[in-house]
């Protein structure tokens, strides 16, 4: 997977908007960057659709539900469920 640096984003955006460079032209002009056609096309499509190449700002919440608090809650729930199942089996 190609990860574009912040400088790459700026360069690509400027050349695309001001000079009309396509993904193929960008690869031809900068062969040492190791950019892939598919990744560049995706980035250019994002630029066209959203007017920007960077990620949209998030809400500030963690991207995952795997927080210490949630893990402890799930573990406690699983333990309680197992105790209940064991108790019901003995009845």
C-alpha cells in the first residue's frame, strides 16, 4: 500500500489543479517516488470529490471500541454470563 507524505499530497494537489496532471503523468514525472497508478487515481478522485486530499477531521473519539473501559465491561459481562450458565447447568 502506498502512503503519500504530506509533501506528496501538496505536490499532487498543485500539479493536478494548476497544470492538469493525470495520475499517469505524475508517475512519469516522478518515477523515484514509487507511486502506484491505482493509489494516485484514488487520491485524485478524492481531491475531485471533496476538494481535498487529507483525511476529514474526526470526532476525537477513538477509532476502535477497544478501550480499557470497554474491554473490562465486556470481560465482566462474559464472566457473569458464564457464571449464570454454570449455575443453570447445576439446577
